[in-house]
């Protein structure tokens, strides 16, 4: 039986951990004398201060519980030290979780208690539901764990960028763990020992349709050339290409099915760690490139899919600055007038990916958008001869449609929500805004807006790529339309009918995506997050429906069915996913 993908890295990782453990042990301070050492009993009133027994220190130990119990040296790593990693034991730091000195009663918050979220230091409580932002996470906090609440320092913690790498290893160390071309082009399904698919092809099959920013032919040409080089030449090759390859392997691994979920997560996280290390060897902070920007976009999506939205937000901030530094926010005809037409087209596609990611991430987190200064227009994208086009629907028209929608969303939805201001000032303002969104929707090619179960299934039989694009575009459009209808304040009430209808279309796109692409629906964090937010808005409106509403009103019956269906989908992964389990418990309270 062949070993899983991550097994081949076990020896390298163990060797690195041994080196790090030995280095940490040589640099750690000597152990302090035990507190149990016998001290002579004497009356403190009769003994000089210099002869008094040493007082017990109140400063908490920084060593972890396991190393303290085993009386072994601890490198005090967070969230787990290297010794605990080798022993595969849970990590509990005494200095964080078990302080020796009991905090005073007047303390506003304990070190392990809830995060203080008020001016008076009071513990955080559930926020008052707001139908236009029930599923959002203001300031990256929420009463529902939309993002897994574990520590995740981008550059030092175990997750997501574990420190597998040595200081002297350089790019050669990263390339040394890159799977061979045959291994990278396939994965082994352990249950049947049958070579199933290709990780790189899986990326282009599942991820590229939604974010078509990598020119496949150019990448495959560079990929083949990289493997044609000798070992010594590879070690001096372009580090941004190595980083891009690794993050594509990581994204592909997220979308394949393996018997062991833990092994799948470890393999994907190892790949993305290698991608980040290759970027560091490339000195990406000091010299941005198209490949480094593409890599960072995918790393941000990986962090989102890995339930670390706060880390994705922080890393995306660096990404935006790099894109600005490279001039991607400027019209290519002005900033690189001598570039070829394909190069200008590629710059527009990469900027669109950055812009789109920033816009809809801010919708989810209810934070200010960053990609706001640009003169690149979607009309600048030129049509290409695509033999797979369907009634005008292709990659170029999909990019242009998403781009146009994102511009409108950033202008009308993102900024007001980030400032806790109403989206619409009056009913007239809402009517005008809904009309403008409707005009954008009607500008989409026919396959992208002919939305029902029969048409989507028929489209999926013709082109699964276009089906993915249609469902993502539909989900984004109707989710933002739901937020507009659900907006309410003292001078304007929520449009219940418009909210329920838009939320139904949005959440139904997730249901269809789950039916057609079952293995992918649970991976796309922001798609599932939007669906949960929509179900929560629906549940809130159904619970508080007007007293005079008919008991068998089809609008409310369909709404309740949507909530029940969403709970059923979440229950499929609730056994191993704490976020899904919590969401099930939240929605179940409304049923």
C-alpha cells in the first residue's frame, strides 16, 4: 500500500524538528530550582532580611504543561512546542491557560475568558440581530464562530504556516520537498489504490473557473520547462514560480477526496507553507511580480477555505499593497503602453481577481474595502475566441460580469456597512438602488441569468465550468440584493417580501451547487458562509412574521423549507466541523 502524499515529507519534517529542538534546547535558559526545595523554618521577625527563605515567585511559567510534568526542557513555542509536536500531545501553556496567581475580582477579563468588547471592559455578549448583517463578523468577532477560533499567527504559529524550514536552507530546501512531476500530477486514493486525478488539473477544474486569472497554456509551458531543468538549475530558478506551483497543489488538495480528512488537511497545509517559504526566498515583499500576486491571491483563498478568515483578511492587506506597488490598479494602456495585448489582458485579469476578492471579503466581514483606487475598467477586457462559449457566456464575459457587480457592491454596500450606516436612506433610494442592480443583472449573458434547476442541470451537462460560474455569480448578486432589501432604520422598514425572495434565490444557488458539485460545496468557505447568512436572515423573518400573515402563505412555507434544507446540509459535516455544528444549533432554534 502506497503512503499518502504527506508521508513522504515525514522524514524531512522530523529531521528539521530535531534540529530545531536541539537548537532550542541549547539556547533555553537553565531550569529554575524546584519550588519544593526544603527551606529551614524560622520566625521572620527574628531573622534578618538576607537570611529569609526565598519567597515563592508569582510570575507564571512559560513552559507548557506536558514539558513541566515530564521535567523536560521546553522551547516555549506557541501554539505547540516542538517537543509536543514530536510526542503528538496537546499543548497547554502554563503562562496563558493556568496562571498561578488568581486574578483580582476587579479584573475586567481573565486571560482565558471572553474577549472584552466594551468600553467598560464588560464581557462580549451576543449582538442584537440585524437583518442586513446577521451573518457578518464586525471587527472579526461574532457570536457565532464563522471562522475557527484558534490562534493563528501568520509567520510563527503551527497553523497555517508551520515552521518546517531552516534559515540556511533557502529555495533549495523548498524545492527538495516538491513532489516529482509524476507525483504532482496525480494523487492516490488509498481505499482503492487507483490513481484518480491530477492535482494541477483539479485546480484548473475546480478553482480556475471561479477565478480565471492564470493563463493555463503559459503556466503549463513554464511548468514543463521547470521540470526539464537539472537539479542544480532548479535550485536557482524563479522562486515565485515554485510558490505558485505549491499553492496550486494546496488548492487542488483541498478539492480532492481522501479517506483521511486529517491527512488531507496536513498535506494541503504543508504545501501552502512551502509556497509561503518560496515567496520569502523570492523576497516578495520587496519585488512584487505577477506570479507573486497570483500566489498571494490563492493563499488568501486557502486561508478562507481553511476557516481562518481573520488571517485571510490580514494577508489580503499585504496583497493589496503589493498589487498597488506593481501598478495593477492602473490602466495597462497608460502604465505599460509598450506591453503586448496579451500582457495587458493578463494584468487586467489579475487585478480583477484582487479587486473581486477584496470586495466580497469585505461583504462577509463587514469591514472597509481596500482596493478602491483604480482606473482599470472592465470594458478594457477584450473578447477572445473561445470554442467553449455558450450564447456569449465564457471566461471573459464572466470576469466582466463579476467585475461590474463588484464595482456596484463596493460603492453601495461595502462602504456604508463598514461605517455602520444605512445602505439606503429612504424607500425611494432603495427603489433606485434595486433598479440599478437589476440593470446590471440584465446585462449578464443569457446563460448566467437563466436561473432554475432545470437550466442549471442542462448547463452543467454542456459545460461544468460555466455552471460553476453561473452559480457563483448568482449567489453573489442575490446575496447583495438581499442586504439591500433587508436594510432597515428608524425612517425605513425592512422589505420582507423582497428580502425573502432574494435570500431564496441566493441560498438556492448553494443548494444547486451542493447537488452538482457535492465535494466542492463544503470547501468554498465564503460560498457556504453566505448561504448560512441567508438562512439566518430567512429564519429571523419567519420567526417574526406579522401576526396577520396566513398560516399557509407560500412565501413563508418556502422560506422555512430553505432553513430546514440548510440545516440538513450542515449536519453532513457537523461530526468533524465545529463551525458547522454551531451553525446547526443556531438555525435549529428557529425551527
